[in-house]
């Protein structure tokens, strides 16, 4: 299965959530790979803790080079063996593969060509045969990376491959509006997908939203706030629910809500079991949200219920 991660703005938690979903999927004995199609800012290597590719690879063999025809095969890194984090260096018993295909350092967005679309589709087809889940982290906004993904998956050779889309946004007025626009407005994913050859309704059924940095206004741990702050938080949340519904990205279109976690606010990284149980610097609710999303992205029932 191909899973595309998109967002209209930077800072949505798209990459850090997607990397953690890849990590939790691999821990659940799935074969997983992660393609860093954030061409202007290929920083997935930093989230996985792989030194030397924090801002993309300098080998000259990253995804930019592959798509532009400079190398026959893009560089592939084994996260379990390459990560500098001691808790990730050894592949845990029962875990599946976790591979990273980095972008090139100092890379940038580039217009798509027919040859790039062909090479992209060939890569997707090869990896879909090797892995259970192929996560493709796209550049923010109406990017060339998004256009490339839509064109490649619309090719006849790709029609039988299941692909799904997650659109990430923070739980704020600006981000809700931006996410809705990225999908539903003229030039958005649905319209662009239709122009590329996708059936618009089918594409919409394969697209869900992920809300990030969400504060539960009724959680016990907000009791430290003043009553006026709690009232404001609950009122803001109610208005956001109303706004999201009016923009057609309400509850029935949401696959996951990721709680606000101080660890991820201060450092974008994988949350290991060591971070949760030994160091106690991460929240259980965040890990549970990642685990649930990792299950739901491949669970047909989870998508059927939301239609």
C-alpha cells in the first residue's frame, strides 16, 4: 500500500507523525519504507536520527537524483542499522524492515516531466512489491511533489495498487482553513487529481485528515489551567469543530487526532519505548495515537466507517 502524507503548511507535524507511524508499523512486524519527497526540505533523516542525512543525503544518489535520471536506483538506508539513537540501532525481535529513501541535500522543488512520472511510478511499483507500507512524505502546499504523486498513481500500471492520502493540519483556525483549501479548493488535490486521470469521488474516499497537536479541552490534566482559560479552550474547540464541519473536513473525514506532546514540540523525533517507559519524557496517549494510526491506515474497516 502507498500512503501519501500531505499538508498545506509547514509545521503541521506531517513528517514527525509519518515517521512515527512508520516506526510503529515496523514494530508491529510490517515491512515499511519511507520516501522523503519533501524536496525543498528533506529532513526525515533527522527524525530517524541518522547522522549524515539530517538534511538529505550528500551521496549524489538521493530521490532528487533518481527522479532526474542521474542514478538508476535511489539510496536506501536501513533505519535499524543506521540510526545514531541507541534505542534504535538494533532491530527489535519481531519487527519488520524500516527503510529510508532520503532526498538529496541542498535539493529543491522541480517541475515534473513525463520521464519523471514514469520513473516515479516504476519506483512505487518496485517498493510496493517489497514492502507492506510505503509512506511518501510530500512537500507542503500545492507542490510539484504532490503533482508528481498524483500523475504517477494515475498511470494504468498503477491502477491496481492501493494508495491512500493523509492530509495533516494543526487544530487552529488557520490550519483548518488551509487543509480544507489544499483538498477542496480549485487547484487542490481533488481537482488536480481529476485532471491527472483519477476519479474524483474515488480519490476523495481514499483521503482522510489527521489533526495534530490537539489539546483535549475535557482532559483531567488541563485542571492546572485557570477556569477562564479552560472556558476559552472549550469555546475555541467548539468553534473549530463547527468550522471544520462547514469546510467539509469534519469528524467523519478524520482518521486520527494526535495529542499535543511537549517532546515533539521541542524535538521532532521518533518516540521509542525507552522515551516512554524509562526516560518518561513522552506521553502514553501520543504513542497510543501513533499505534492506532499505524493500524488504521491499512485497515479497510477504519476507512469504510468514515464514508
